[in-house]
C-alpha cells in the first residue's frame, strides 16, 4: 500500500488494489469515480412503497385468479419476503467489509437502503395479499418451512459463506473466494433468482392482472439491475488489478455455480407451478433460466454455456427494456431527481 500525509502530519494507507485490507477514507483524488457516479445515480432513483396501489390486485385475487395461480403468487411473495434479507446480510457482513474503496462503500450504503425499501415493499405486499396472520408468519419463515425456498437459501450459504469469518483477504485463495461470493451475489441471487421471480410477475401482468405488484416490481427490477452492474464493475476492477486471480479453474467454478442455481430455481418452479398454470411450464422456465444465466456469463467474459433461447415472449413485450440491455445503458426512468453537481477536479 502507498501512503498519503494528512495536514496534521499523520499518514493513512492508500490501498494499491480494491481488495487490499484496511479502511481507506481518501475521497480526493478519487481512485474509482465510477462508483461515486453509481452512488449519485442511486440517489436519483428514489421511490417509495407508498406510491404502489394494490387496490386492483385485491380485486384480481378475489375474482380473477385460479387456486393454482394463488399458490404460485403466495410462494412467490414468500420468496420475496426472505430473499432481500439474505442480500442485505451479505452486503453488511461480507461486501462492505472487503471492498476497500470509499466510493464503492458509498454505493453499498445506498444499496443497503434500497434493499430495505424492497423489504418494506414485500412486507406491504404480504400484508395486502395474505390477510391471515398465521399464513403471513409462515411466509416470513419460508426458509425453514418451504423446501424449495430452503434449497435456494442453502445454495446461497454454500457459495457465499466461505468468507463469512474472514476479517482480511490476505491470500489469493481468500480473494478468489471473495470473487465467487460477489459473482454468486450478483449473477445468481440478484441476477437469476430475482429475475426468475420478475418473470412470474410480468406473466400475470401480460394477462392484465396484479398491476400493483408489477408497478412495484418495475422499481425493484431497475434497482437490482444497477446492483448487478455495480458488482460486475467491482469484478472487472479486481480482474484488471490482479489478473492472476482469474483462471480456467475459477471459470469452471462459476459455471458450476450457475448450473446449481438453475437447478435450485427449477425446483422452485416445480413448486410454484405444481397446480398447473396455463401459459407457464417448468420446461420453459428452465430454458429462460439458461438464457439469463448465459447473459451473466457473457458479462463476465465467459462463453455461453446453456445456449437456450428466451421462451417468454411476454418478457420482450414489457415496458422494461433493461431486461436485455441493462448492462449497456444507464437507467433513467425514475421518479425522483436530485440536483447539483460536484466536479472531480474541485479542490477542497
């Protein structure tokens, strides 16, 4: 690590790489301005749960949706209720601790706030969709009592817990494990599990149902797209700074991880669709998962592995263009904007 002298004569360590142990506080000059830009964009992307109107959803649930579809929806919101809590825990316990960049930590702080809003959205969703308190309690305990959700949680713990007890990423093995954690976090949990859940939501919207759920999901979708982009940018920086961490063995592990994620999500699909939902099938969902997984692999510079096409035409028709190109464009369709500019060359 290099050092910088403060005005009172003491010095602080400035990390040479983004995974060097320590707590860098140096924001000027910025070493990673792209993360600061992401933080500022996140502030502009502010939305509130109170904007979501569930009133037509309740009519749909009472009069327009079959018992099999009700099962699908209840399983879906049970996953939502626990999924973002897993994400938030990993942010606090693993990622914030090891990504040694004040700009990146600003973004992670913003992301943690967004995850809290998502949890509030799903809490409100459950309160509206599941009036019985005992059923709601079961939904919040889904990791313990719903096997298909438990399998997804076990997958998360397998691939993300390897750095749980590490205070410092002192060795190459530690840093490789960190990369696997971050890739699991971005490509599998946010980038596959949640994107599969979004597909179910947009399926119902394509039938003119559950517009409240879909409108809230639009905001969550866009937030998650930005989270994934941030994580993959961290991966890119690490690969640039420490190219020896990335090799054929790591790529094999990533492909193995993606295949396991697809299997876990396919089991969840079997549960959701067990009553038979016209227009959806486990086979099509597995193809969709392969399609999404390949897009994550390509983003990481790995050749497509699953080579399936998107079977869901309703996804292509949604007014959510970020699905296919959210890595190539900045998301701008948000409600709240914050004014003011800060130039990176300004002196303080």
